[in-house]
């Protein structure tokens, strides 16, 4: 009996060890390849810089557009970074080792996506108030913007990873990811930017945040399984 | 036959309308080293990927310890070490970091042995050097260090000696022989003439191709 609990303990330990080892590896990888790290953030910032130049620098007009522009920019820069998620693992053979490991694949995949999110989505969320300021978003809108991005960007990463896993075996997968994944991004975009708009006009935003949370819960539960299956299909060809 | 580790029956694989092998059958007993031979493009890597479970594009049956491999996938993965065409080494990580992640993937491996394994493959002093500043052969050696760490009975090695110098090849051959003497099995492809004096069996894929049957 005690033997059994011991081995169960050991297994749990090795599973959480695997989770953290994968996170650690992903952080090391992204901090040693700094260009991949800053690319989405620069893109995010560039959209906000160019937008007033292209449309109109008038504060009232920009404030109206701000929720949508920040959200679209966040969505596109997440999408931009998605292609690299499994690409290098595929090219150097790490992905084969991952698939042949006796450890549960969805756990490694979840760790990879969460690590990826914390250097893209979370960083975008932290940067968002700056963009809000640049686009004259009223101060009342800031909490709504941060909260909606905090709940919405992990969903974008999880769903985007399904597309990345499906297209990793193709040479030009980048375009295909956008086609596969964009329709699934639309609900997140609608509820996200609506939450910001509600916050600006002083309406309650609990409902929007609850919907974003529900989408996140759904993605957190189902996406790792879909990503694992997609990786197996991609590798099997 | 439960005393066989791996049994392959009636294996058929076709790629781009070309039959790579047809009615291929063999079994691997504990302590056996099997060398898959064949010219370039004869399907050696494809066969290795099928045997390891990466590729499902085949017809036929594969049994692991007498059970269909699909049903005992977890046990099979635990008992398998696969060394693929790409070494699975991350260029921006150091050899130590690469192997540490590998140890997390295979719970049977003791992470404390990593330094010893790196010493065995001649990478002592390079533990903390990023792999992109190592040579091609040294990168392969980082991956080959897994052979010293592994406790898995079945090794599937696809061209393990590419870019390895003569002395390194001799050391690896001795390692393969030791693994076989301990009751493990090895399936490997290589264009090197194996210098192992022992239980090496050769399977030639050129004779299994659809065109010659």
C-alpha cells in the first residue's frame, strides 16, 4: 500500500517536474533568441504608432477607435508569433523525442503554450495601457482593457497553437495558420473589444469578462488535447 | 512469441506510388543487433519511423512483447530509445540543458548521470557551451550521450554514426555490444561497416522492395 502511494507520489513529482522543466526550457530558448521575443511587441507598438498617422490625429475620433485597434493589434501580433511555436522543435528533431516520450504529451504542450503566452500575450497585456494612452483611450477604459486582454490572449495562444501544430509539417505554414485560426479568434475579439467599450461608457463589463473566461476555460481544457493530436498527425506524414 | 521483444509481420509501405517494402517480416530477440541495409531512398528511415511509432503510414502488424503495439503504446515508449535523423539538439541551449530536458521527458533517467554521460562522449569541458558553437560531430555526440543515460531495452538508431570520428564510432560500437550483452536490442541503419563481432543480423531492404518481388 505504502509502496503504491510512493510510486504515485513519484509519478506526480515527475509530472510537475516535466511541466516546470518545459517552462524553463522555453524561457531559456526565448531569452536567447531575443528577436523572436521582441518581434510581436514591436509589431504591437507599430500599429498604434501608425494608426493616428493614417487615419486622423483627432483625439475624440481616436478614442472611439482605440478599443478595437488595440485588440486587433494584440490579436495579429499573437498570430504573428504562433508559427514559431513548434517550428524549431520540428526542424531539429526535438518534436520526435517529445512525441515518443512516455510522459503525457498534453502536459508538455500546455507548458509550452503557457510559457509562450507569458512572453507574448502577457507582455502585450502589460504594454496595452501605453497603447491606450497613445490612442487617447479614456482612463476609465484601462482596467477593462487590461482585464479583457488578460483573459483573452491565453485563448488566442491556445487556439493559435492548434493551427501551428496542424501546419508544422508544411513548408509555408504561416499563411495557412491565419486561415485556420482567424474564424476561431473572432468571438474573442468581439467580446474583448466590447468589454473595453463597456468600460469606457461606464457600463458593467462582468458579462463580457465572464464570456471571455468561459472561452478560456474551454480552450484550456480542450486545446491541449487537440494540439497533441494535431502534432501526431503532422509528424506521421 | 513472448520471448521476442519486437515482431513485425507482413509490413507494407508505399510512398509516392512507389512500394518501399512489401511483406516485410522479422523479429527482434533480446540481445540482438539488427542492421537495416539498403541504398539511399530504399526506405530505411521510413522503416525506423514506422517501428518507433512516429509514422502510421503502413499496413501490417507490429507486436511489442507479443501484444499489438497500438495497445501497449505507453509501455513501448517507456522501453524505447529513438535516435532520429535530426539529433534533437537545440542550438541555443548548452549540452547540459539539452540533456536535462531529455531527462525530464524520460522519467527512468537519473539527471545526476548527465555529466558522466557527457564525459563518456568526449564533451567534458563543453557542458556550458551553447551547441551552436560546437561542431556537427559534437552536436551528434550530445544526442548520443542519451545512449549512456538510457535504461530502455530497445534502441532504434537511424544513422547514429554520421559525422562521428573513427574513435567515437569504435566507442559507440562497444556500447551497442555491451547493451546487447545486457539483454537489450538494437535496430540501426548505417553505411559504416560495423566492426562488432557479435550477434549482428542484417536485413536488406533492397530485396523487400515491390519491384523485385
